[in-house]
C-alpha cells in the first residue's frame, strides 16, 4: 500500500482577513478559504474549522501581520505582540493552532512569507538573495538570503527607515504614530489617504504618483545598498497602480547614478528585471506560508 502524499496548510493572516489554503508537496493549492479577521478567538477558531473540514495535514505555516515574536526560546514565541490592531495585541497564534490540529506550526511575518513564496516559486527562483517590499496600508520588507529568511534583533522593520523629505514639495508631516515621516509615514496607503483625502486607488493625479515613486525609489536604493539583493519584488495594493512601477524604476535608476557598475543600475532595461512585480500575484503570501509549514516540519518541537 502506498503512503498517503503529505499535505500542508498555510495561513496568510492579515488585518482584515485570514486566507487559508491546503497544498500538496509541490505547493499546488487544493483548497482555499477566507476567514474575516474579527476577534482572535473567533478568527483562529474559523481557521481551525477550515482545516478540520478538509484533509489531514502534515504541518501548517502562518505568515502574520505583526509585529510577532519569532524567537523560539522566548516565552512569548508565536505571539503577535504590540500591534495597533484592536484586540490583537499579545495574541498567541501558534499554540491554539498547534493544539487544535496536532501538527507543527511555522510562523513568520506576512511580508517574510511573501518573500519566501516569491523566492521559492515566483520571481526569485534560482536566486540566492531576494527582497520583497509590500506597499499597502503599511509598508514592510522581507528578505531571503542564501535560502534563509532574514531575522536578527527582530524581524526587519524596513517601513520605518528614514528617507529624504522635501517639505517644500510635500508639507505632509507623515502618518506614522512613532516616527512621523519615515518611509511608511510618507508612502503607505494610509499616508496617501491622509495626505490627499482619498484612498490610493481613487487617486489619478500624475503629481501624486510622481511623489509616491520618489519615496519608493529611495526605498529601493536603500535596500540595494544595504542588503544587495539580486532582485527586489514590490507588491501590495498601492504598487498595483498603473504606471507606478515604471516611474519608480526610472527614478531609482537616476538615484543610482551608475554606482555600482552593475547592469541593474547602469542599464534601464536591466532595471526592469531588477525591480519587479510579484510573479505569484496575490498568492505570494499564501505560497510562502505553505513553505513555512514545510520548513517547520523539520523542527516540529519549536
């Protein structure tokens, strides 16, 4: 009798919805479902029901909004920590899932999961280093270096880096409650809504998107000069605006000023291959969450 092929679960745990999926060992999605993000108890219970109604799983991975505690020796490992999401601060995500489903549960940030998904099955296949920046309500960055997700003191919080802010061009003080005019405070969807009084998807003025491209181009160059990724993937709702990526690439090319002398920064055509949209579209996060589950299977006690 042949063994039953292993199946894996994935959760893209967002602030408005949890996307749940079951996949085979090749990452092919076999079932998906959406759970509204309400209270922690109701949302986690909904995810548990989804997986219980489908197949027996080998492991589950979760890419979660954060910040999250990823230190495996920490007493609060697996918890969403000081999030501004009402009712979700200090929520244990891993233990309830592991207890209810009796499988290993891997956890990382939502943007790290998206980076892993693109590296494994999307725009980063065959590369050793990849950075993924999401530009939506907030801004975050995940990175894969030599096949490993980047962690350190914390997970990366690139949305809070400082970038040039010409107040004569943009008098907006910034939307970040901690730093005001950090990258997220100037270029996130929430910053755009507060500055212009409309959602990003409703804004058509070219000057709006020239300014957005300016800020994101500086972010791209900061990533380039600090992490030196072989490719930068930019996803999220704001990044879907028609024409933004072309403006961003052009401005980043100007900012690079030919340094260093690598084709991505000296050839405009190569820049088109260096800064790209997600190959997996809206599925980067769930693909990475499933990969987190596969990776956790190797160390199920964490």
